[in-house]
C-alpha cells in the first residue's frame, strides 16, 4: 500500500512565533473550500519546542482579528501595562 502525501498549505504567513496557513479542501461533491490554521509556537520550561493550533473558517478571521485588536487596546489602556518591560512578562519572545 502506497501512502500518498497530502499537499501542503496554499499560503503561509509568519509573524515571529505566529504562523497562519491557508488550506484548500474539497468536499464530497467536489466543491472547494478553505480553512485556516493559526499556530503559536513556544519553548516549554524544559526548552522543548511546543505549539498550539486553532483551525478557523475564513469567515471567522475578521471576528478573531477584531477580538484580538480590542483585547490589545483594552490591555494597553491599563496602567500596569504602560510600565517598561510590561510587554514581555516571560522574558524573551519566542
């Protein structure tokens, strides 16, 4: 039995430790649809590389973007976050 490898994402964007991959899929009727994988990679306490993944539908991108932008604005309005070094509570960004 030969194992066929599935094609990779049709588009990938990286911002530091954040990776977004766009996948093209086909349903049983042959219609094309897309899905998005949002991945955050980090090093755990032992230094091993880990990642967290969320799968989104294209119509959820604007909702997630809006929610994250609002959370960012709300958090940075807090006095505690306006102090030097407050942007990176864990040390180095990874």
